[in-house]
C-alpha cells in the first residue's frame, strides 16, 4: 500500500510499530514480564524476626501444656461422673430387689432407690449438657497443633541461617498459622489466660531491662575510654610543658 494513500492516523501507528521493532525495550509489556523479573530476593534472618519466631514458639509451647492440662482435667471429670453413673444404676436395681425380699423394710429401700435414681438423673444431665468428652477432645486437638507449630519453629531456628527458609515468607506463615490456631482453639480458663499475659508482660519487661542494661554498659565503657584518653592527653601535655 502506498504511503500516500494512508491517513494521518495510520501513518502515526506505522511509525510507532517501526520504532518498537527498532527498540524492543520500548514495547516490552511489564504485565508479561519473565518469571525471573517477579522473583523477590530472599529476605535474610534478622534478630527481630528471630525474636518474633521465638516468642511464637514460647507461646505455642505454653498453650500446648495448658491445653493438655485442661484436656486431662475434663477427661478426669468425665471419667469420674461415668463411674458414678455406672455404680448408681446397679445399686438402685439391687435396692429394688431387696425391697421385695425384705417387705418390712421396703419403705426405706424404696426411699434409697428414689434418692439414687434422682442423683443418677442429675449426673446424666450434667454429662450430657456439659460435653466433657467433646471439650476434652477439642483441647487435645489444640494441644497437638500448638505442639506441631512449636516443633516447626524450633527446627527452623536450629538450622544455620543460610539453610533456613525465606525469613519474610516464614515469619508471615508462622504468624498467620498462630493467629488462626489461637482463634480456632477452645476457650481456656481465666486463670490460665492471666498466666500467659503475665508471663508475656514479664518477658517483655525482662527484655527491656536487658536492653537498658546493655545500653548503660556501652555508655559506661565509652565514658571510661574517653576518661582514659583524656588522662593520657593531659599527661602528655604536662610532659611537654616540663620540657
């Protein structure tokens, strides 16, 4: 097609195409960049990330122990109630049989049967609505998950820094995993929740005190060095004056 037959708009498009073919970098679409362009450089492990992972590991270990204790407590309560239920029913049946044998004492036997039946009904209702067995299993599952998260963090921190996973990706993963696990776990008794908050607060205070002590020691050592330098300088000046 002759260039003289093209419109101004067509000529402008043709010039852009020719320019793009002459300079490939000008028509490169960033949305179709090669995979290597989107690969982020691996994040190195800093002391802040390590402390964050250690803190999650400590909390996971604590919650693992607490959930285990609560699960054992619910399991013991459930076992105790079931033993009472299994004992009261045969006793009530035996007393009923004795009431037919000892007719003179039938009133007292029937009274005991009524009492045992009443207690057995209350215990059965408590076992049914308290859901001790289900709650114990829920705490056992939470305990095993916290223990798995704790072991994962310990294994990762035990590796040399160059052999660890990407610090940024791992810190995000373990933070999200911990938050989701905390939200999905069954509620703990209030005294256990106070224990972890107090332990966390004491740990933060201890870390802050250690940092402050380190800072003070650093300032003190610098002051000593400065005083030593000043003493040497003064001694040198005095020797010069004497000469």
